[in-house]
C-alpha cells in the first residue's frame, strides 16, 4: 500500500518527525511505499475561498507545492500528519495545509474521497505527557480529517517529560502493523 506523510516541524531534530520516520520504517519493512511532504520546505497557499472545488466537484485547483498531494492522497491508504505544538496549537503551516482539505467535501457536505483512508497524527509538545488543556486541539485537528472519510489509526502525543524512545517504538510498531 502507499502512505502519504506530511511533516510539520521545521526542526532537524524534531521528535514528531522522528515518530513519522519510525512509522515509515516499520511500514517499509512490509513493502509499503512512503511519500513524504515537508511543509516547512514548501510554498503552501492558504485556501483562497475561490469555491472551484465545490462548484466543479474537484480537488483544490491552486497552483503551489501542494500540486500532486491530492493525487498521492487518493492513491494512498494511509495519511500521516505531524506537528510540533506551538502556542498550544498545531503549527500554523499545518493548519493552512489542513484548510486546503475543504475540497474533500462536496457541495452537499459529503466526503469526496471514495475509499476510506486511515489517518495517523504524531505530535510533540514541551508540556508534560497527557497535558489535558491541549487535547481538544489535537482532537479537533484530527477531526478535520476523520470527517472526510478517514478513520483515526493512532494519535501519539510526546510530551516534554516523555520517554521518547518508547514513543518511537510505538510509532514503529504502528507502521509495522500495516
Ligand atoms: C514558537 C514555539 C512555541 C512553543 N509553544 C509551546 C506551547 O505552547 N506548549 C508546549 O507544550 N510546547 C511549546 N513549544 C515546544 C515544542 O512544542 C516542543 O519543543 C516540541 O518538541 C516541538 O516539536 P518537534 O520536536 O517535532 O519540533 C513551543 C516551541 C516553539 C519553538
């Protein structure tokens, strides 16, 4: 199967990226193909509210570095999204990226993806593991995908006091289980 990953951290030593990489390693061991987008290295426009997707029943028509993404997503059975927590929230560029999924709902608010995909979210924060105040923010973010014919595979939130290796192992096992 094919897996599309969209990485949100700008950091070389990013924990959320490492979780995705371990997930990909586990998946690759079973012969799965992985396509990776690094949001910090891309030009991703905000939704222009042009309405083309709803009017013409099409994926997003904007011409930027997300060209090719929706095709990859459609070919994939799994989407992985990652983000650092910045100011209590998902990092800005990953919210801009998520906004572009407006095109995956038709004008009657039905999902346009025919095949159900699995979506995984890997997040890292400075606050301790299980910090309750942030949970609704991660859940909201994932819900923007699960309302578009994607099922939640797993959400991992590595805290500032977490055993990072244990999180990396959990991500690896999740990838290997595909
Ligand atoms: C601009 C900025 C804002 C941050 N705000 C928060 C925050 O509000 N809460 C928090 O728990 N951690 C915060 N952090 C810490 C990061 O979430 C933490 O370093 C995390 O590991 C980053 O993810 P990464 O390792 O995948 O890059 C912030 C870091 C930066 C650079």
